[in-house]
C-alpha cells in the first residue's frame, strides 16, 4: 500500500526541517486541588483546551480514582491530549500531542494553566516524526527538543 505525505507536517523555517507533530509535555504545579479532583472540571477543561487550540475532538475517556485523582484522554483528529492529576499535591501532568498545522498545543497549555489556577508551570516541546526532505521518509532518530519553558 502506498501513502502520500500531504500537508500534515510542520516545517521549521529556521532549519528547513519537516516533522509530523508537536508534543508538549506540561507540568502544572500549585494548582487548585478541588479542580484537579473533579472529574467533571478536568474533563471540561481538557475538552475546552482542545477546542481552544483548534483541534477536532473524536472521543474522550476520563476516570476518577479513589480516594482522589483523575486520568483522562481526549482523542483528537490531530492526535491526543492526556492528563493525570495528583490533587493532594496540587500537581497535574499533561501531554498535548498535535499533528499538522491546524492547532497549536501551546494554546492548550496556556488555557489549562489558567483553568487549573496553576501558580507555576513548565513545558517541554518536542518535534515528533522527523522527515527527511530528500527522501520524504521518517528518519529513524529520536524526537528533538524544540523548547523548554518555565513560567
């Protein structure tokens, strides 16, 4: 079966590299524990963050742990957004993985930082699926770090 690479990749104009997706690994500290322990709020904010960044939602699944904590995923056409919370620590770990150029995971990051009332946050942004411009094939090398931000 033959596949054609269409406009589903990002091009870095500074280095002229092509990659299939951006993966933002976010850490939210000193968050409101009542928000992080509410499956309804966590689900709403994750869904809203996907919409806010321009993603197309396909499906969602969230689970409330006993005695506390929420895990969930929002499947989007562009990939996924996933979360696990530790309300007792005021901490949430979030993966925001988007492909193509339709949506920006950093917008979802800023949205969630605000909604979780996070006093401190950080993220690392990775390039995933690096494409060779010459062969238009995925290179067999690990992801590259695009940025690391603390706020």
